[in-house]
C-alpha cells in the first residue's frame, strides 16, 4: 500500500497501538500521527475511522502526561461529530472523552456540562436504562463529587447503582465500583454509618 490510502492509515494505526502497548511511545506517536494525517486527507469529515485514529492518539497523549494535547484531540473529534451529524453513540463517546480530559486538568466546571450532555443523549437513546446510561451517570457523579457537590453526586451515583444492579445483578464489578464510589462520598460527608452500610 502506498500513498495516502485509508488501508495504509489502518496499518499505521495498528502498528501505533502495538508500539504504545510496548511502551515505545515516540515510535507509537509517529505512526498514530501518520494514520490520522492520512485519514484526515482521504476520508470525509466526521468519518468514524478518523475519530478512532484521533482517539488513539489522544489516549497516547494522556498516557505520556500531555493532557492539553489530549484535550485538543478529543475536542476536534467532538467538533467533527457535531458538524457531520454523527450518531448518538459517537457523540456520547466524544462528550465523555472530552469531559475526562477536562477533569484531568481540574477544569471541572467545563467538564460537568459535557458529562450532562452525554447523559442526556444516552437517556434519550435508552429511556429505560442501559449499561452506557449507567456509565454516563457514574461519570457525572464522579465529576460532581470532585466538585464537592456531594448531594448531587449521591443522587447520580444512586441512579447509576440501581440501573447497574438491574442490568448486571447484585454481584458484579461495576456494581461494586459504584458502591465504593458512593461510600467514598458518604465518607467525605462524614456519614460513616451510611458509608459502612454500603
């Protein structure tokens, strides 16, 4: 494969992910940037492959402590999704990824509306609940807890917890993780009795 062909981008993406997993970050970055450049030049705006390559590069930037660059890449994916009329799944992912990058930069006031929009889209898509909706609620709750808005965080964690119990059963890792997060919030409120009950 030669030139700016989408198949070359896919090969470079695969190579970049392998190098990243091996801890060869400089080489991984080169491959992932080349894959993204080819996809950007050869595929229409908003194409899912371009978003996938950009996200892979954003994850690498985050792993190497370059959170601002990671945020820029996630924002670009979100902008592409909005311009191209992407489906709810892509938009939810882009909002969540952007919000997490903002959280890592302690820009919680900017992250919160992104998490809320992801949750809103997920609720519209799955009004009766879904694993993704529960995840969106859990993400929002984590942000609210970091902002020390504990009562709001508890409400969101409890809604996510009930949804996860219904989907996964009482005994599962996702339920246990939400219970742990909820207990931490009660601990922050010094409601140790309630925290211990969880």
